[in-house]
C-alpha cells in the first residue's frame, strides 16, 4: 500500500474523533429543534383556544348588558303600572311586563350556559398553557446544555486539529488535499477497506480492475462508485 495512505489513516483517526464529537452535538441540536417545532404547534392551538374564550366572554358581556336593560325596563314598568289610569293601559303594560320577564329568564339561562363554557374553556387553556411552559423549560435546559457542550467540543476539536496538523508535513500535498476533499463529506470515513469485494463506505462491489490495482501496485486506489480511498482489509490496522 502507498506509504502516504498509511499516514493518512492516522489523520483519519483524528477526523473520526472530530466527526463523532460533531454528531453528538448535532443530536442535541436536533432535539432542541424538535421541541421548538412541537411548541410552535401547541402555541397555535393555545392562541386559537384563547381567541375562542375571548369570543365567549364578549358574548357573555353583551348578554349581561341586555339583561341589565331588561331589569331596568321591568323596574320602569313596575312604576308605570302603578300610574295606569285605564284598564286598556293596564293590559298593555302587563303584556310588556310579560315580554320583559320572558326576556330576562332567557338571558339568565344563556348567561349561565356561557359561564359554564367559559369555565371549561379556561381550564382547558390553562392546562395546555402549563404543558407549553414545561416544554419551554425543557427547551431552555437543552439550550444551556448545548451551549456548554458546544464550547467543550469546540475546545476538544481545536486540540485534535492541532495534533492532526502535525501529521500533514510528511504527507504528499496533492494526496492530502484529495483526502481532505473526500473527508469533507465522508466525515472520518475517507479511507475504507474493501471487504468481500465491496467498498466499506458505499457498500458497492468494486471492479476487478480496482482489486488488481490494489493487489499489484503502490498507487492510491479510489472507489469507482463513491470516490473514497480504498485499502485492503488487512491494512485497516497498520
Ligand atoms: Zn465506495
């Protein structure tokens, strides 16, 4: 095997460590994003419930005003009936009183029913709001954890990178550049062994010519499918 590839395997060990560290912090971020998504959905539901509650409360307040009017009307009619001077007038006032009383009863019933609705809606909204606040707290906790861990991981990666760069000097620059280019997407798996005739990066069978090149030359061999650098299985642990 090409000697520089041996050295690159050492570089790859550092790149694998970096990739693992990056993955662990990414997972934490994904968790935060998921909570934020759920929170957004719940917020929409809560806002809808609050607006429904407001509507019922406004309806109640309108009905309450109408009830007050009806009560006032009845008071006035009570005075009026005492001042009635003819039977015809008395009959007319009595009819008015009956209408106002029916009105009063209907309004009282409606207000009672609206009070019940308000009570139920308020409890539902409060319970949803409480759960939302719990989520918010969990999100904040995760965010703090993320910030702390991100800093730790960034520091660790800096140290690993320093160690890694020390190896660069003795490696052919063109090959190193190619390796770095592959590692940008392969993340610690830029060099992989061939097992049972397949590339361990993309798991596709490699061509017979590729196998021959690996066996018989010192050339750096690339997977014809994914472009990773290929090594023999036995060379995996130098
Ligand atoms: Zn491949």
